[in-house]
């Protein structure tokens, strides 16, 4: 209980600067890009020609690419899960403090909402996708929720989001460059726009943790180590298909991402290393006994992960997704 009160106090202290936080890391809504900026306009006569062109370019993309793009899209579409899980974190209070961390959560959600919207319309127009199968997976993922083991702890939650926003930045960035490689410049642009949003979000969440380290270093260190001990699971880890088992298709999606090099075990290690560096974990002093132990664990983590990752082989076999025609 005491720990909980301390967490809420730290969160309230940081929320005093909510105007600055929102202005620094999010884009004013009126000037932000919207999905329709990148899609054929159905009110124009040129619409059908543009769709034809879009579909021709879509034919050049390989099977694994579709698996990854659709999996990424479904992950983005499960935003209700992410917003609702942050809304119940200690120090986020939509009822009593709607202009504090609840405001950040709403504004971040509003930006994120464009990602699934854009990708959904693209895959629909591409003609390559069984939309009903995809929509069923999306409904399942939202209904199944996720289990990311952050509890309602703001420290763990912001470690998770710092990590995850960078992971999504990397994967959208890579789907952008692959699209370009296959001559699909318009899809490349879409993925790149999304990737840029994710990078801003990553910087925001990372700065929240930096501020918490300044106020409550020992507890923050322990929370960071706790999160890394149980591994950062991907938000779509319950991904399934129609009539399928919970999590049944997640492994196939992540295998496709590894085969394509869009998101790999190596990326997990590099994100970990970057967070260790940016939060100055190595040089932090004045920690409690348990926090110093947590620091030790964290500093050894990249080497341990490298040993484990070297042993993992990615299955070569492509899986037949119900999503892809
Ligand atoms: Fe996103
Ligand atoms: Fe994001």
C-alpha cells in the first residue's frame, strides 16, 4: 500500500508538466497527418484507376510480407486493450484527474488510432487479403486482451511502452524499406509515417522513465529489472485465427517477421542495450541493496540474451494464413 502511494505521488508530480509533455511529444491534431492523406479518394473519378495501381503494386509483395503487415495491422487495431490497460495504472485517473496522465493516455491513443485505420484501409484495397478472416482475428485479439505483466505499476508500464514503441518503430521502418525495395513507394510512405509516430512515442515514454529515475531511482531500477526478467512480450501474443486457439497464430506471425528480418531476437537485444544506455543504468549510484542487485542483473542481460538467441532457429516453413488470398 505504501509503495502504491509513493508511485501515485511521483506520477502526480510529473503530471504537473502535462502541457509541456503533450506539446513536446505529440502533434497538434489539426496539422497531423490522417490516413486519407495516403489513400485513394473515393469521391474522385480517378479512384478506380488509383485502386488498380495500388493493387498492381501490392502483387509484388511476397507472402511473408503480407503476414507481417496484417499482423502489424491487427496489433495496431487492438488499441482499446492498450488504452484501457494504461487507464487503470496507479496515478492515471480518468475520473478525478482527467487532465493529468489520463489526458496523455487519450492523446496518445488518438494518434495511435490512425495507424490501424490506415493499414486496415490499405490491406482492404490491396485485394490480397481475406478481410473477414482478418477482422475476426482483430475482434479476437481485443476480446482476448493481453498479459504483459506490468500489473497496475506505472514504472513497469512505462518500461513496457518505452520498449514496445521502439519495437514497433523498428518493424514499421523495415516494412517501409521492404515495400520500397519491391517498388511500392506509396505503401513505403505509409509505413514510414507510422514508424515516425512510434519513434516520438518511444522518446516520450523513455523520458517519463528518465524523470522517474531522478526522483525514485531504487524503485525504478527494481521495476525495470522485474520487467526484463519476465521478458517483454509482444502485445499481440494472444493472436489467433477464426476457429483457432488463443495464441495459435502468434508464433507463425513472429516467424514470418524473423524470416523477413522485420523484427528479430537481435532487435530485442539492441532495444535492451539502448534503454540501458539512455537511462544511464551502468553509472547510477546511491541505490539500495536490492536496487544495486537489479542493476547488476540488467547490466549482464544483453550478454545472456545473446547466448540464448544464438541457439534459436527460425522455422523455414511458411504457414498458410487464413488472412491471405
Ligand atoms: Fe502504432
Ligand atoms: Fe505506438
